[in-house]
């Protein structure tokens, strides 16, 4: 291993290894890389997307199992009818983060989103951590959803449980859907957009049907009391209780205001993934206009559908009678519209399919950005001239998802998706005021209103929701980050393009020299 660079190696510049870890990448260099003009370019992605495509991708990943499963579980066990408020609170937190994403994505349109923003503001080490964190979010999310897809399709078509669903040793259904969607993702972003748009039309149409048809069966008695009185929750050991309870010594509670907030932290899972829109910056025709529209349009539509569906559910069925495994389908069964449950299952399958596809595309773009910077092998980040996509990176990540989805039951790790997303939101929100201070001259086609108040609120809200997740989720998350730091120390630091370029640059002449 090469010895660390000495202070003298940089002339009069203060240069220490610790400082080296937090070296930032200029916005101009990020822009040059995005256009394929940077030194040692691995190629540029094709610009084929409009605001309509971005909203399609956003809805494609946001509306999935969350609305079809979490609504019933949290309404029955944690918040009661006030689960509607839980979805609204989670939506507000997501909106605060989306405003911050919109400013950065419009100003710095590049693949990698939060990873690239961190590189420009807080430095390479933090950028690596957030990139590694996003791998966890999207790869694990794709694997979890693939297993869920297998179970839904198995139940819908009465397929053998030995191959489909959680009872299988080798989940053939999950493997098949990952393979099919990998082909779609590898063919090109335009083809992926077409498939996603079709799936989005199906599931949004059925969500609207649920709201309209279910509204006829809403009963006021089922909504009273809207916020049930608070009571103590079930006993949980030290690792399963929320972090805030363990630290503050607060007894976990269900229902009441505390139950509403706890449910908000859980149903936030239903909003995860909208930041995938920002990862498509380099493939957007007019990023300064289309990215804010794509991000805010996604959150606005998703929040409206979530609130509408959750309100109809708790209005149709008394919360103790909700079936947590299939709450919406069972609600229609209870009011005598059993045929509607088939439509709900179709919407769930369409939702799960689009989530997997967008997850595969998103984590590939993050890996592409990190490979372009040398933090991952650059040979696998190259763009295929035929498809205009990072083909090798797509196949590599798809293989990892395929293995996890086929062989590993991942239900216990689902909360990691939420904590990974919230951590990314926290760093992106903090990056907005940092970049405004360090680069006040940067053109900002979209600006977060009331900054730095809104970014600070986004940071605090993300921290609070993270604190409501269990201690064991935090421990798993920290273990994953430590593994990432090890990978960075062994490979990323030594191969960083930015570090090597700065190390090879001639030292400035001493002041007063000839």
C-alpha cells in the first residue's frame, strides 16, 4: 500500500489524510462527467425522459405494497382510524425532503442524486456512506418486493407454494420476475419508461376505483373515535422497542397521538423511493424544469391516493375487524363486493412489478455514478453504446437482487429500507443550505422556499421518524455502514479519481518565488 501523502507533497497547501477523506467534487466537474466530457469518461446516458415519464417512474416505485398492507396493520394495531393522519404526516416529511431534492436535482442534474450532492457539499467519505446506504435501500427493497410479488401471484393464480411465496425454499416466482425486469432495464430507459407507465395506469386506476366504490360504504360509526385513547403497547424487549423509547425511557404506546406518530414512522415506508426520480437527472431532456415537476408531482399524487384509500378502508370496516394480511380486499368482501378483491390483487401485482423495475434502474444509476468516480470498478460502469445504459452494472446488481430474492427471507429486514431512506433524506436536506453557502453563485432553476427553515425542518423530521424505528433496526443499519467503510478503505479510497487527480496536480508555487 502506498504511504500517505505528506504535507510537503502539496507545496504550501495544507494536506492531510483526514482532510483528504472530505475532499469535495466541484459542481462543474460533476457537470462535465454527466455530459461525458470529464477525463476518463465512461460514457453518457441518453436523454429520453420528460416530466410525464418522471412522474410515471416516481409513482411506479412509490405506490406498492405499502398502501395494500401497511394501512390495515397500522390502523388495527397502532393508530386506529387516525392512520389517515399518519399517512398525511409521513407525506409532509416526504414533501419537505422532495423540495430539497428538487433544488439540488435541478441545479446539479446528475446520476447518483444524494450520493452526488453529498460529494459536492460534505466530501467523498460522506458521499460513499450515502451511496452505500442507497444500495441497501434499493437492493433490499427490490428483493423484498420480488418475494411479495411471488406471493401475490401465487395466491391470485393458485400456484404451488413450494415455488411461490414465503413457504418456498427456492422462490422461483421471485427469481422469474427479477430476470424478466432485468431484461427490460437493460434494454434502455425508454423501454423501461413505457413498461412502467403501463403498470402505473393500471394501479392508479384501481386505487381510484377503491376510493370511489368504497366511499359508498363508509360509515361514521367506524370513524369514531377517530383517535382512540392511548394505551400501553405490547411488551417488547430492548432491541424491538423504538429507539426513542429506549433512550428516553418512555413506555411504548399504541393509539393516541403517540400511536399516530409511531404509525407515521412505519407507513413512511410507503413513500420510500420517490428520490429515484432524482437519479434519472442525466436522462432527462430538460432537468431544470422537469425534475421539480416529476418529484413534486409524484409526492402530490401519491399522498392524495394514500389518504383517500386509507380513509375509505377505516370507514368501511371497524378497525378491530380489519384483516392485516389483505385489508383492502377483505374490506370489500365484508361489504358484499367480493369481486372487487380480484381488482385489488391485480393492482397489487402491477404495483409490485413497477417497484422492482424502478429499484433495479435506480441502484444501477447510483453504482454508475460511483464507478465513474472510481469508488467502484470503472470497468463495470461503462455505458453500452447499443442500449445507452450501464449494462454491466445493471447485470451485476440484478444478480445480487436475484440471489437475495430467491433464497433469503427478508421480512425482518424491511425496516432497513425506511431507515436507509430517511438517512438519505437527512443528508440531502442538510446539503441545500451548505451548497447555498459554499456556492451562492450557482444557478438554481428551482429554490426551496423559506430556506434554511424548510431544510432544517426536513432534517429534524427525518431524525424523529428514524428514532421511532426499533433498536435492532439501528444496529443492523450501523453494521451495514461499518461494512461499507471497510470496502471504502480497501478499494474506494485508493482508486478515487478525485484524490488521484488532486495528488497528481502540480503544487502551487511558493509565494514570492521566481
